[in-house]
């Protein structure tokens, strides 16, 4: 199939991978790309979208974790057959109401706390160093404030807990967290930006994150589990209690 006309250079929004992933999703929904069709290579899409290859790679990763495409090393990425999906996937329809967003945060509470407990036990020194550096990125964005750095703040937090999950040495936790993050980035991006700007730029929230990292650094699984559960449970409660968010 000649799909050279499907993609074109896009304007640069805050989250280029999200925009590219949505463009590909639209092409699939419209039938321009069909089940089994091979996506253009990273290099080709990089040139057509006018972005770096790393941006394209992240977009394809989002689609892969959401079950939209199958990526085969050395071969390429192909449009997946929805009927044959076996991965755990949340429907975009569940993000239409705040109550469902709260449910997703509740899921993160359980999953991330379990992953953090394992990370406290199995993380390497190198992994801890990267986690700490990412926390510093979160702190820097927090200092700049919601008007200047809300997007950076959201991305740093997602990356922080993804790294913690990877340090758990449990691929199943990684799969679920990747699915959650992909859905956040694809379907909940604006909601997370709005909620972070309103509720997350607080010293108390930073201290909750810090407690998670301190427990992991100390190698204390139960403290890591408790601290992470507290962080995400508080985030869910804060969102549920907001009057200006629907």
C-alpha cells in the first residue's frame, strides 16, 4: 500500500509524540491504514512530520503499549488486529467523566505501590541514580511554577514512576504502568495538565514524592509501598473533591 500521502509535517505542540500518535490513530480509524499495514520507518516519519526520530519512536511506543500497533525488531511496526489483542487495555470512553479518571488513579495507587516496594528491594545503584536525577527534574519544574512548567512537571512525574517501576524487576508491573501512561498521554493529557496546575505544585506533594524515593534508597519495601500508596491515594482524593473539574 502506498501511504506516502497520509503523513505530513505538523506544527509543534507541547507534546509531539501525542500529536503523532493521534495522527496515526486517525489514519487507522479512517481506513487509510488497515490491519496488517506497515507504518513508514522511523526515518520516513521523522522527515514527513518534521521531528526527531526519538519523537517518532516515543509515539510508536505509545501506540504499541495501547495495542494499536505491533512492533517487530528489525522489521517495523504494523497496524494490529483489535480482535486479537490480549493486552490489558482501558477504553478511551472511560476517560469521559471525572469519576473514571479517579478510578484510573486508584488503579495507579495499587500498581505503583507494589512496584515501589519491589524497587526498594531490587533496584541497582545506577537505577537509583537515574531516579534521583529525574526527581530533580520534577523539582526544577515545580520551582518554575504552573504557568511556565506544568507540562514538564507532568512528564517528569510520569517518567519518575516509570523508572521506579522498571527498577522493580517485574515486567508485568512495567506492562501495566506503560499501558496506564500511554492512556494518560493519549486521552488524559489536558486533564492532567489542568489538575497538576491546580493541585500538584505544593510542598506537601513534593514531600510525598520524596518519601517514596527515600524509602527506595533505604531499601525499605514496606515504607516504599506505604509512601507510594499515600501519594496516589491523596492525588485521587484531591481530584475527586475538586469542584471546577468535570
